[in-house]
C-alpha cells in the first residue's frame, strides 16, 4: 500500500474530480490523504479518503459571504495570496508520509518544493489544457486564438509572467524547506525537459490532446466525483420535479459576486423563466442566489450527476466540472461564462461541439436575452441530438481508471 497525497486547492468543481481519483485509489488499496478547503470535508471523507483542512471558506453564510470577485481573486491569485495558500498546503500535508503528491495548478508553487524536499515524485492534475500548443492559448486566457505561432507565443509569455510574478513565492518555500535557491524559470525548464507528468481530467472527445504537446501530457478522461454514501434528494426537490415538465437549471457554481449583484441576477433569472414560460431550478452557489417566483425552486448543493438527467437544459457558468456534468447527462447547455479563467474556453468548446448555442457572457446578461436563448435551446433538436451522442461517447471512457494506472505506474517507477 502506498500513501497518495492530493493538494486539492480550489472550489467544489476542482475538488470533486480529485475526490473521484482519491476514491478509486482508495479502492485500489492505497491510503489517500486529501487537503481541501473546509466546506469540502464531507466530500473528501465520503470518498473514503483522509481529510486535511485548508481553513478557508468563501461560501455564503460565512465571514467571506460578502466578498467581491476582486477580493476572492486577491485572496488566491496575488503573490501574497499564493504564499498564504501554499503555506496552508504545507501545514496540511507537510507531515504526511506520502509516496507521491498530486498537484493541481493552485498547489504547484508549494507542492513542487515539498515533493523535492521529501524526495518523492509528483504529478500534475488539471481540469483544463494549459500547456504550450499551436491549437489554442492556455485555456485560462480565454477563447480567442492568434493562430499557431501566436498561440505558442502566448503560452510562452504566460509562463514567463507566472514565473516573474510568483518567483519570490517559490524562493520562499524552497528556503523554508531547506532547498537551494533556484529561479522559478529554471525550475519550469527542468520540469519540461524531464517531461514532468500531467494528467488532464476531461474527455478527449471534448478537447482532444494536441498533436504538438510534449511527452508526459496525458488526457485521461473525466474523473467523476463519488456520490455521497446514503445521499437522498430532498423531498422539496423531488416534489418539484414531479409536478410538471422538466425544468431549466441555472447555476453559476463558484462565481462570487456582491450581494447587490446577486439580487440583480436573481431578478434577471426570475424574469427570464417567466418570459420563456418554463419552470426553473436555480442553484444558490457561491453567489448566494435566491430566486423566487411561480414554478421556480432555489436549491443548495445537489450532486449534478443526480440532478442533470432530470433537466430540459442547463444554463451555467461553464466551469470545467459543471460543463462536464451537463455533457455526461446529455443535456444541452446554455453558456453563461464569466470574463476570466477557463469559462470562455469551455463555452466555446460546447458551442463547437454542437451541444450549446453561442455563449451569452454574464456581462451582457439580460432577462430577454436569456429567455430567447432558453427558447432557442429547447426548440433545437440538433442540440439535444449532439448532446445525447456525446454523452454516449463519454460513457464509454474511463478517465478515473486511466488516472489510477498512471499514478501506480509512477509509484512503481520511483521504487526502482
């Protein structure tokens, strides 16, 4: 038995797939320790893994409930935020006698030095394509393209920017762990030359592996989160679903907005449902949405793998996890991406795959535009057909087993 440590820094959409890998590794006989933010303790423990707390919580009802998007971004993505986040990772996992360390992007600055200091292998785990390719820029930069050469240049520039911005953070963790001073740029080049392994948890049917990616970059397939043991849907939800036609879902996932913006969005969603003449389910999410009206139900955290097959369509922010859940269920998507991160990238992919209409960015959202998009989606047999076809293909893939095999292969190689 090996001990696998996973530094699951991120929102539910980031943590749930890693809990899926953790559950599969646990079933394969390994000890799995997952560090994640406080709200995800039940998710991790329910997957059969040990939980290590990263004490932070941005969900509504907590001390950070009124945080704006800018404040949350500062708490996570500034050098100070990354230093604080990395320290949480070191505090949570530093004493774990791990044999391998799984690192999502937000854990890499502290995770790489930790693995080096412990003389154990590490592997990247990503839910979006970030590595250099001519096919597109790194997905976190949006949905645009500058052509092959331009996309490669954009990737190189992004890597330089990250190394420059966070170089001091890397130096701090290396010093804290007793490692020699080496620049972040040099360390990145060393990982690239060594073909540092990175597993990508999305379907190759949705985003194929670029032909020009370096060795070591694998598109494994989706990592589905485990269903909580003994979970049952609340009666209010089952009663609502049974009371009429399949509803349209709206959820913005881990999008954080001010209380004032949440009220504006609630009004837009309520009016859009009314104008389209459809029943609606709204997930509160980190935005703290509370939408009322006839034939509208606001819900909390419900497993998407249970809910989405009951829907007529899913309007969502196009986070990697929610987009995956809609594709798995064979449900057409209504793409409501925010301006940053990988949301515009996945919105474009869903549209190109024929499972969604053109994106309706949140900054352009109005009740009439949303109502028109809902009706266009529900009236399109092509969208439903494409979504069903892609769901069938995804169902034949087993990304979790592929990830487990890769991790076990690295463990075996490290013992030689």
